[in-house]
C-alpha cells in the first residue's frame, strides 16, 4: 500500500510539473496529447528493466528497448539518485519532446510515466538502428570519411535522422525551445551536437548532463582549453597519423574546420547560427 501511495504522490507532483511546463512554454496552445503509462506497464514492457534490454546509457539514464501492446518502444529511465537530472528537468524534456514529436528529426514521443520519482519518457523505437551506439562502440567502428559523409547527408536532407534524433531531448535542445520558439535554426543547434559526437566518437563533452546557462560559452571554453589531440577521438587521430604526409595534414585541416562549424551551430543566439543549407555546403567543402 505504501508503494501505491508513493506512486500517487509522484503522479500528482510530476503531473503538475508537466502541465506547468506545457502551459508556460507554449502559452497553453500545445497540440499533441501525452499518453500516460503506469509504472507496472513499463516494468512489464521492459521485463522489469532487464539489463539485457539496455540499448544505450550514460551516467544518468538508461535506454531500454521494450514491447508494449505489440509495439517496440524506447524507454528512457533516469537514475533516481542523479544530481544532474530532477523531475523539473525531465518534465521539461517531455513537454518539448511532445511538441516537436512529429518533426522528422525528433524521436517520436509516445507518452510518459509519471508514477516514477523522475518522469519516464517513452519514445517510438528508432527501427533504422542507432547511430549513437556505433559512435560509442569500443573501438568506434566508423572511419572519419564515413562520419563526414553521414554528417553531410543528414545536413543535405539525403537521409533523415531517425537513427540519430537531434531535437526534443535534453542536451540537444536549442535554448529558444524553452520559450516555445521553434525554427530551422533549432535543428541546426542539435546538428552541432551531432557533429561534436561524430568528431569525438562519444556523447559530447558532458554538456547534456551539466546545468549550465550558456552551451555556447561552455563549448568554446572546452575547445580553447583542450588540444586537438584531446578533442578528436583517438581512433580517428590514429587513422590520420597512419595516412601520413599530405593526407595527415588534410585530416587535421578537416578537424579544425568541423570544430569551427560546431561553434557556429551551437550559438545561443539562433540568428547567429547558419541555416542548414549553408551547413551542408560547408561540410561538402570540408569533405573535398
């Protein structure tokens, strides 16, 4: 009985937070309803959060591949003891994810569970695979030329980012989305993170798990205080070294050009970011 009472308390608190976020961000004009899942439903869908169903993770959450009513789902379970993620932050993520859920570059939010200490978002599973897993596998399995090709094709619209969603979840979310303002430049911001992941071969530089006021300042500071060898993934650097001579120099010029493009994409001011068409043109020049 105490467990049910606790779940009811979480439901009341988290439901209030989510409603508050949706009203404040979108002036009460939110269009996409959010389905609620019970804690029992998600436990059953993930086989009681079976470790074998973990599809990805970082310091503060785990992604579970589950099945609910014959549909494959993606459950993002937060660490209840995480200092960096709280109910307010998770409610923020769910509110924005619901609003941009129909966008081609966003994971489709199916709903959430409010009976957990930190609200648990539930997404449609990305059936085309997960780029993040390929980036963070050990050793990383994507050579530099393929990483550049992927970035260029996404920016050019030749492939959709269903396998690498870039908006609507904490970390990839442009600052203006918190005020309910969305534009193509919001995608560009998320794409900057994707470029960073491609370059580093891992989930960025801790931005997605740190409460900071300016991602632009944080990223710039990180790059200023780290050498190229500390920023670029070691496997990619080794690939450049093995090429030797002029090819090695060309690789390092590409690394620097991508870093400069990342900084432009991650500008806090949407007006200062390039449009995606310009990003695609720049990546094509970098590739050549």
